[in-house]
């Protein structure tokens, strides 16, 4: 009962009682990502998660974005991997990839069943997604990578760090799923997901009208984004591209049926946990639960008046925070840069 009351209060604060966005909210520069030739950086890859299988079996086409290992100035760029969440696509990181592609080899993919990637050959699972990411890194010749994962992507990123320990050197969990999802009532959630899945392809026909009208954009996106009306129309259009895909229901089932809670202490790499105080999808208390379960190598940053996507909602602060973390700066040094 207490949990239900807390959810109702949080919903009211996000909707009716929202104080109004401050000047640092949605402060991303659209020109930074709109000037990039994104199609030129993407390509389909045939990935097999079971190397022992005969050639051509067990493979599926996955849409991969790769900005390349060499910068225009001829410098090597360390790899940085972005993993999107449930019912999304790699575009949720547009404001972040654009900020890091000058210094890092930015990698992203549409997880199987989302974006422009095919459904996997086996049932969707968190472990299977981690295998897909591992196979992508192999195919691209990437031995070790820093990982940024939002929501389900954080769940996958942590699983990657557990199952393929030498593959990941640093991990950023952004409003990561994987903990409180254990307590979600499975049957009602799956029933709701199936209803939404049936309606989303039809709703997508009106996507342009929804994102162009601030009130409609708020109604459609406010459970994930604190102030959807503050996002630019072009950015909002890119974000909704991941909706209505065939992986919608199977991925939710995967989220609700898998737990790695007891294994998190085995993550020994540096971990940065970033959360929005007003996240309605994954409670902010999970940030501290992740920190407690992983141990002293994990630290937490909470963004006030922010929803489920801090990297989109407060990109300037998020990018500065991550840049310091990747550079190995101390918590106090990062706090001085970000003003937290």
C-alpha cells in the first residue's frame, strides 16, 4: 500500500504539481547532432551469438552505428558504447554521441527487436542481448569498451560486465532496470504491454502531429521525460522512432523474468550510477541499491527535477559528468565541473 501511495504522489508531482523546468533543462544543442551525417555512420551487421553454429545459422541483421576508431585529426579514439532502453533505439543518445564522437569511437546499436534490427533467432533475453553486444564488439575488433546504458540498456550493460568481464572497463548505469523490476506484478504488466503493443503501430501514424504539439508531446512522453514539451521537435521525432517495434512485449517479459542481484558484487570496474530524482519508471531508490550491491567502486549522481532519461533531459551536465568519469577524475573534481 505504501508503495502504491508513493507512486501516486510521484505521478502527481510529475504531472499536475511539476514546478516548471529550469534554464539547464533540455539545454542540448540541436545543431550538434543535426549536422552529423548519421546514415553514413550506420550499417547492418550479421551477428551470430553462438560461434559453434554452422555459418549462416543463428544470425540476425543488427543495425550498428560506428563513428570509427580514427578521428579526423588522425588520433586514435577509445571506444564508447551506448545501449538504449526498452521501446527505444540508439537515437536516445543523439545529444551524447554528438558530444563524444570527436574524442571517442562511439558505438551504438538497435538491440534486436527494436529500431532497424531484426528480431533475434532465439527468445529475447537480457543474457542474449549481452551476447549480441559481445558479438558486435568481436566483429568490430573492439577488445574493451566503456559502456553507457539507459534503462534496459543499463541492465544489458551490467550483464555484459558480469558475463564478459574483460570486455568492459567502465560502466555508466543511467536509470537502469534490473532491480525493482523483480517486484513488478508480472501478469498485469504483460497484459498492459500487449494492449499498448497492439495500439502503438497505429498511433505511430500520428507521430508527427503528437511531437509537434507541446501538450500532446507532454501527454505521450511524460512518464519517461520530466518536461517533454521542452524537447525540440526534431529531437522528439527521433526519440519516438523506437516505439511500436516487435520486441516491445518480449523485451518486457525478459526484463521481468531475470535477476542478477546476487551477482552484482562481482563487478570490479568503476561504475557511475546516474538517476533522475523524478523518474516514474524506475524508482530513484534503485540508484542506491545498485551502489550497495556493487560495492565501493560504484558512486551515485542524482539529477534533481529530472525523469527517466538524464542524458536527454540535462545533456550538458550529463556529458560533463561522464567525460570526467571516463578520464578517471575523482568525485569532487567531477562535482566541481558539473556544479552538482
